[in-house]
C-alpha cells in the first residue's frame, strides 16, 4: 500500500509558473518510478512526465517547459511548470509504479487524488 498526496495546484496566468509536489507514504519511495499525468474535462488522461532512476521523460507538449525531479530523502516528487499556457489547464495526478512503461497509466500501481491547475489567458 502507498498513499500519494499532490499539492501546489492553483490559478496562474499564461506565461507564469507553478510547482507541484507529490508526497509518498507507505512504501520505500526510492524503489518506485514516478509519473505525472493530467486530465482535462472531456479528455483522456494524458502523460506529462516521469522519472526512472535519474532519467526524466517528457511528453512532447511539455518538453522544454516542465521539469520533473525527486527528492528521495523527503519521499517527494516535483513537477516544475514554466511558461504555462491555457492548454495546460487540467487536474494533475502523480502516480507510482514498478514498470518502466512510464507513459501508460495502467502500468502504475498507486495514484494521488489530483490537484487542479488552471491557466488563464
């Protein structure tokens, strides 16, 4: 069992920045691959970013703007979002799993409750 809690969402203007955090409990954090996904109303859940060991992976839509990182000592993964646009508006979820198939939501074992991110134009 693992519990994931996202925080840091909110309202930001286009071109601004937000930093999301995901705190993990109930497991050895360093053993998990961590992913970020987002879902807008009426849309499918979309891969955003992931970290496997020290290697980051990004969706094409966010590459160059978003940065994923993790702090094993704090059992926390982060998503730094810069130069945001209204297309980034969604509920953002963090996920933990053991699979290296980082972009596939069904391969993750644990999910947070989500945090709303809204970007105004």
